[in-house]
RNA sequence: GGCGCCAUCGUCUAUCGGUUAGGACAGCCGCCUUUCACGUGGCAAAGACGGGUUCGAUUCCCGUUGGCGCUACCA
C-alpha cells in the first residue's frame, strides 16, 4: 500500500514553526517511502479560522521549500481539502453513528457541564460527561428538538475496560475507558469537532500514517473508538514531540518567536531553517555533516530516529547553520540576490521610501533613519523609553497592553494597529502623543522617526512583538500579579464593547 | 486534582547489556589574521534518584523525583 501522510494545520493565526516541523516529518516519511504527502485545512472552528491565515500558512510552507501532492491550492482526487467545505460529508457520518447507536444528542447547557466538571475535579474524578442525555427517551429527545433546543452530538464511550493505543514509536499506551470523555463530535453550529473530522478525512483521504503532535495522545482512544464504530482500518499512529522554549515549556510566542514569518524577517534562509528543523526531527548517525538539504533529509529519514523528548528550539544553533549556508552555499551574486529579495523587494522599498521622503534633506539621511527596517531586535536604551511624560509603570503597562491586544488583532494592518494603540492610550487616560513615544523608541529605535503604524505594519506582527518584548524587558517585565491586574483593564472594556 | 508522554554534557544528540560514554552548537584557551568575523587546533562539560534482573547495566523492569501535554460545542 502506498504511504500517504498529511499535515493538517488550523488556520487560526500566523504560521507556526511547529506546523513546519510536523509538515517536514510527514513529508520526509512519505517521500522516503515513495508516497504522497497532503495538506488539509482544519478550519472547523468558524470563530477563529481565517482565509488570510490559511494563505499565510501555505505561503510559509512553500517558502521553506515544502510542497504537497494534494491540498486546497493544488487539488487532488480526495477533495475538497478544506474541512469547512466538507460539512455534508461529516453530517452523513454523524448520522450513521446516531443510527448505529454509537452517538447521541446532548442538550446540556455549558453551565451544567461546567458545574459537573468542577464537582468531578473536586471529587478527584476524571472529567467526563455524566450521561444525563443518554437517559432521555426517544420522545423526550424529539420533544426537545422540536422545541428548538440547541444540541450537540457526543460519542458513546464504554464505562469499563481499557483501550490500547498503538503508537509506532512509543509502543502500546493504555487508557481506561472511564477516563475518556464522551467527546462532542458535532457542535451546535452543525460543524464537526477535530475528532470526528480528522477520523473521517484521514479515512476518506486514505491516510496510512498519522504523524501529529503529542498533545493528541490523550485523545487517541476516542479516535481508535471512532475507527471501530465505522469499521474502518486504523492508520498507524506516531506522536511527535513538541518543540520547546529554552525553559522546556511548550514553544509559545509569549516566550519566544514562534512564527515562520519572524525567522523570515530576521533574515534566515529557508533552507537553513528547514535544515535546522530537520536536525530536531530526525537524529542523524554520528559524524555526519549536519548541513543537509531537503532531498538529503528525505533520503536519511527513518521512523526510529524521531526523537521522543521535546527538543528545545535552540536559536544559537540555527544561527550557526544559517551562517554556514550564507558563506558556503551562496556565491556573491546569489548572496546579493538573497539580500535584495529579503529586504529590498520593490514594493516594500517603495512603501519605505514613501514614508521617508518628506523627512530627509539629503539621501544620505536615509541610512540612519531607516536602518530599523533592516534589523532584528533593537538595542533599547531604557532612558529613551523613560524620557517621555509617562511614568515607568505607565510605559510598562502601555507596552504590555499593546502586546496582548496586538496579538488578538485579527488582521495585521495599519488600521488595526492604530485602533489598538489608541485604545491603549484611552485605557491609561493619556494623550496618544505621550503614549506613542515609547513605542517609537521600541519599534524604530528613536523617539522621532517615520510614521509608527506603517512601520509596524511593514515590520510584521512577530518582529513587533519581539521589539516590544525587548523594550518591556528593559524596564522590567510585568510580574504575574501585575499581569493579572492589567488584564482586568482589557477585560473591563471588552465587556463594554460587547454591551454596546 | 485526574489521565498520559518523556528523562545522556547548558542545548541538539550517538550508544540498540561489556565504550577512556562519541559528535555538533554554545562556552573557554591557542593558531591564522591590519580589527572583527571566517577557518583551524585544543580544553571543559552528561547517564536525575532508589530498587531489582544479569557475570555485567546509560541500555531491560518497578518505584520516586522532575519536565511536559491533555483535561472545551479550540485544534
């Protein structure tokens, strides 16, 4: 049987290096065995999924040099490859489960479920649906449905016995059924949850090996059970370790840059980044050169060499590798072209130039004025950040508030950025002009520069987050207590927004 | 709290019962060099702990500890 793997990102934010890591492993495994690698978009979360995010994810993976045999952009015989376009399919299978008696409608309110879980936790029990709606008669269910009560569909899960999950890398993993929750398969909006969609799609798309992050191990029993209910052959499961921050916690943008776009903006070469991820995804035999292109990685790939412990994303090693690519794999012409493509693409240059035109008297003023567009993290002078009309506390608050709000921003553009910063100044009860100053310093390195919102837009969300973080750290990162207090400020106005 | 995964230098890792526990990044010290960088030579650095199994455990088993994940009508 032909090996078929997939990567199934959820388009709910900026492209993440973890997605690239999982994609690379799936790609290498499939290609090593002469198989197919597909890309599927898991956009069943209507509230958070966006087309912009999807576009950015595909672009980023392509930028890294990854390609797929089937996917939303290239099509294929098992489409559509976007789950939001497969609703009819899931409905059919949910109905099958309902008809077979393997799933049931649940009318419980979120409040009741919440109470139930609180009680279970207090009693030291595993959180698990208590089966109230399972006791309803068909008439009762029909009555509620007719009355227009919202419901979800849950899968039935046995009360006794255990489930053995077979992981190709870790061996057998045992779960007692009583610790497995009766997962929601279909939400009240009629869309499936990950659990159902993923099983149905993997089967229909003839996926042979599911290689996904280890955060899925605990829900694997549900998937095993669904395959049983449907009578389908289970694909092989391989759970991949999660990339870590230097402090060993799961890699998160709160602590570290996680965006592929950040590494792009920092001037890492795609082949170096991919090579680096390859080093973390498959340990190579002793003495082998660690510099390798995608075809080498495919050729050398083996399941047994996928690490189990979560590797720290060690930027220092990435730096070394990237340096090697720059000086060993590029001749002067190629280097020049890379530099041009990185920071001097015509439309980027055009925008940058237009921002500066009224602010220079000689062209030679440009270098210092615009250098921050061609830099990574800026060395921030704490005195500069403090020099305005705001107190230290206010500056720190402003930076922290902006970071949080900027992360929550749907689309990264001038209007959104302006909205966030204006809101921060209102929250603090300060003139925008005074609030703006530390941002100029943090983002452009100087209190006077080209228009801030455009600069931030051009720099990108990841780079902005890093510079704000650098600035905030220079003044003292907020304590846990301060964070909680400051977040209340945001929450309070969020409620007002909803009310109005 | 419950359930699960993981555990070799600071970091990424090799070792598939017997090794002076190897390599790479970072660090430190030299060499090269008009500075720096590159390159190059070297140094330092690890089997979490406690029990077993075995002639012999880093390696196999159990426990402890620690890290991590999941615990949603998110994925």
